[in-house]
């Protein structure tokens, strides 16, 4: 039971941390399915830990409450920590030099609008496709 609680908690937190990276891999259309599966697994494991905790006698309370407590803490972390904001800020800071270089390229006229359906968009060179 403890192993299932650890896997469910880790899966839920990892999903929140790497949400945008996962979306880029599996597309926005499949992300709700993956999110739903992780949440269902987490909730089922939580229900299982609650049922197991209630069945134990008072002498074995700590080993039986540990998985539930761990999942409760994981749930609170997922609700309280703004993972998207943190990860977007880290990404921005990590690629700041490249972004500043591209801004200079646009301001100097080396990069000009080059998207046929919108004359104000610039398609970035392949080595900068990971930037917005």
C-alpha cells in the first residue's frame, strides 16, 4: 500500500511540475486523458489508504496512517504550489540570453516577418524553435 501511495503521489506532483513539457510530447488533445488517469489513480489510492487505515487497530496506527498522510501532503502541495508559474519563470530565466539575442536580431532588421498568413509574425530559425 505504501508503494502505491508513493507512486500515486509522485505521479501527481510530477504531472504538475512537467505539465507543459508533457503537453509538447503528447499534444494538448491527449493531456486531459493522461491527467484524468493520474488523478483517478491518485484518488483510488487515497480511498484505499483511508479504508486500510480505518481497519487497523490502534496498536498499528502509524504504519497504517503513513500512506494516507503522505497523500494528503501531496494533495496540499499540488493545490498550494504554483508549479506552472515556477516552471515558466525558470524557463524564461534559462533562455533569457537567447531571447535577448533574438530581440536584437529583430530590432536590427536581420529577422523580419516571414509567415505568409500573418505579416506581423516571425518564424524563428530552427535552432531557436524552442523559444516563443
